[in-house]
């Protein structure tokens, strides 16, 4: 129980930091931006991102204790790196994009953060950062895709990445994707062990993209 509580601290601390950065940025934007459609889209993006991050933090606090968890160092490193590393992108300078490119980036971020909020809400207290099993969720978006939270998070982060694109942020994003894919494998391994019905679910639901993967 104490170990589980301690393991929540790094993720909560990082999410609170990123939420604070987003909130400060939103206030600053309000003070300088003009009132138009583009500004409204940017505000919506910031608000949906803040809501999504806040919900992540809340679910970490209220989640149930795991019934099983992956052993070893690698699953823990992959989980933490996959979760935390990508948020470092927003610490780099933001680019001035063309109206079309920025609108596209903002739209991806809004759709992604909204979808992540829906998937996370469906997952509820079964949400995990590490490769752990709590309850097998197969309803809502999980009916069609085994990892809708990862799909929507990546949409959101692609939208964010476009606004901060550089060689360094590209390397961070590539590392993030690699850790996320490894994280998926670790999670599926522990779920297969914990839930006999997972194999049937695995056969009827795509991993990430229906009809493709």
C-alpha cells in the first residue's frame, strides 16, 4: 500500500507542473491575444488540455490497488518515460506557424485531449501508469480499440509537437513513441495473465487502429 502511494508521486508532480505551465500560458495568452476564431481555438486547446491533465491526476489519486503488476525494472522505466517524457516538448520555444498549420495543430490537440478525457473517464479507477491489472474494461471506446487512451494521447501530442517542432523535440517524441509501444506490450502481457477472457477480447478489438493494427 505504501509502495503504491509512493509510486503516484512522480507522475502527480509532473502532471501538476505541466498543468501549471499550461494555466500560466493560458492567462498570458488572454492578456495579449485578439478576439477572433483562431484565438478561440487556442483557448479551447489549452482548456481541454488542462482538463485532461487534471483528470489524469484525479484518476491516479482515486484508482484502486492493482491485483497484479509486471515485475522488473524495464516495465517501470518504460511506463514512466512513456508518460512523462513527451511533456518536455512544451518547455522548448514555440514556433510562429501559418494560420492553416496552427489551426490544424490546434484541432489535433483539441480532438486528442477530448478523446483522452473520454477514454480516461471510461477507464475510471482502473487507470494505470505502470503495467498493472485492476479491472478489464471493454466498453465505450475500449469496445473497438484495446488502447484508445494511447491513440488519443498521441493525436494530442502530435498537435502539440507541430507547434514546437525541432530536432530536439522530434527526438523526444520518437523516444516517447518507442516507450509507449513497449509499454503497450508490457500491459497486454500482464492483462493476459490476469484475465482469461483477455484473449477473446484481443481477437475482436484492434490494438490501436481498427482494420490496421
